[in-house]
């Protein structure tokens, strides 16, 4: 598997990006502000992440997604490790990521990858998304934020 930056002439894998964030408007917004990287094997895209600066010295993974049929194979962890390396190369001091309070698997995943829980933004998804989001039988209301010191 190869992880590489998406070329400006290539179309981002929107279907995959929308699995992690259902707002096409938001996805297009951070695609224009950040850098998109894809994990591919034999020219098939297996995963994707978008990283962008959010404050001086701090970058954020604003989207990360692995194709459903490729999950459980370590691709997500490789994408996180690549994002950490990319953020270091780009000179950032830390990397952040946020997910919903209902994203139980993602909350565990980020901690397993070395991220530390640093904040909860109450009602984030209620304020920023037009439609309610439900996962694991839980309404997604709050943003759970994680930090990784580089």
C-alpha cells in the first residue's frame, strides 16, 4: 500500500470523505484549505485523510476514512502515522483531531494511536450540521477533541 498526496488534477474521493463527515459543504471547505492524502493499492483508493493548519504550530486531521471493506487491516493506523509524520515534516508542534461523542470506535482508535483527550465542545454538531447525526444509537451532539504532541 502507498500513501501519497492527492494531485491537484485528481478528484478527491468524496464518497469516502462523506462517510466520515456527512456535510459535503464542510468537506469541500476543508479540502480547499488543507492537503488530501490517499492510501492506495493497485490504483484502488483504500483510505483518505485531510490535514490542515488551524493555529500557529497546530495542524488538524479534519477527515479520515477507510473503505468499509478495508477496515480492520491497520490502514487507519497507517494513515494516522503518515499524518503525524507529515505534520512533523511541515514543522507543526502538535496535531489535533476531533470526533463525535457518539463515535465510540473512533474515540478508542485515536487514544490507541497516542492522542490524548483534551476538550469537549458541547453542542458542536447541533450548531454546525443541519441534520441530526446518529451513531451507535446515540445522537452526535458534542465534539470530542484529541491532541498529539509532536
